[in-house]
C-alpha cells in the first residue's frame, strides 16, 4: 500500500480525493497519501459510489469479493492482486514496457478491469525490445531471483521468523512456504504451501508472451525463490542474429525506466535497487576478444513493489 500511495502522489492523480479501504485487519489504521493523512475504512455496499478508479492491491480473495460492486458503481478497476486475470473483459497491460508492447489491445469503456502485468514480464519485455533494436534476437534465457515480499507480509514474516529460529536452533514455522526458505534458494515450495512458485513462473511467462506477441522470441524463464525481502534479480543471456558492440548495446538499453550501470561502477544489488523507479542493468559481452559479438549477458535488478505500482 505504501508504494501505491507514493506512486499515486507523484502521478496525475495527486490532486484527487483518496479513500483507503479494507475488510477487517487494517481498519482504523492511519495511512498517508501524498501529504494527506487518512483512516482505512470498512468496505461496504456503498463504498464505491462516486469512485472513478479502484486499485485492488490486497489479498486476491478481497478482490474477488468486492470487484463487482466497484464495477456496478462505475469505477475503473486496476487489479494488482492478479485475481481477475483470465475473466472476460479483463486486460493485462504493461505500459512501462513501451507503447508497442503495452498490450495487444487498448482499454475501452467496455473493459471490466485492467491487470498490470507482472513486473518481471514488463522488465524482460522492455530489455529485450531495446536489445532487438541492434539486431533480431535468436534466443533469450532468464534466471529470475524472487524475493519474499512478492507474496505479502505473511511471507516476509515467515522468512524473518525462520531466520531467527534457525540461529537459535528452534523448530521452523512453515505455514506459508511449507519448506525452509531462510538461508536457502529453492525452485519450489512444499506440497502444503499457501503459495506456488510454479504458478508465479507460469504467470511471468504468460505475461511476457502476451506483451511481446510475435515481435520477440519467448524467453526461457526459470524462477528461483531466494532468502531476501525485497527486489528481483534477473540473469539474462541473449543471442542476436548479427554481431554488435558493447557500446551499441549499452546505448540501446539506456533510456526511460532503464539505468545502465557500467563496469567501473558498483553492480545492481538488492540494496542499490531499493526504492528505485528504474531497472538497473549491467551488460557484458560473451567472453571474446572481438569488438563485436552476438552473445551478451545481463544482470538486472528492480524494486518489485515500486516498479509494479508505477506500472499500475
């Protein structure tokens, strides 16, 4: 919620009137939107009257419970929870990827809701689209390192609790992950986990394909969950059909929403990307003495919460 508040306060919505609503847990809490302090109110049958835009940024169950009331009241719905993806009249869009890759179609007055595309799918489409300005891309493969905050407060709390319990040799809580995630990198969670890494990976792949269409090759994506609280790391290997130089590649990548980090500066890390609105990326050529090559390796980082809310 904080990141969404900050994004809205810096957007054309800054002068609007804001309402913060929830079902139970956060009722009465104080939150700041821009320079205004407001209480979180209970959602009821009349909550969405005179609301122009409703951002659903909580639990998917909360979205499914209330979105139709918002729609009947005439609100335009932006679903950051992904709960409405796949329903008729709902579009997935990634405007930060560039207008040509934002979506296969634009919203109309008949659009029931918009689901902002997964931040990794937006980032991959943006980076690959700019790299393709040098030459068509033959293949791309990405290893994506996922943080706990992608699954909300409960996941972050369990990572913290597991870390503390491990250091004091106590039994680990596993209500969310059903496996050890502290001090561990894993390609899957336990069978009883409340979240699914496979579903997250499938969502990234689905959104990447939806944004790029046939204009870019589908990247081979592997998602790993790592024991950090915030920030995605993306290791991306790309092969072009024609050779190009490192300088040309860096120049094509740099621009709106992307900051290129050169070899003489500190590389992107989870610390350096915290709070950053842009993707930080370092690019290097495949090991060769030639001034031009067809193969490049990228290491990119992005603040998952900030980037997702800016896209929304």
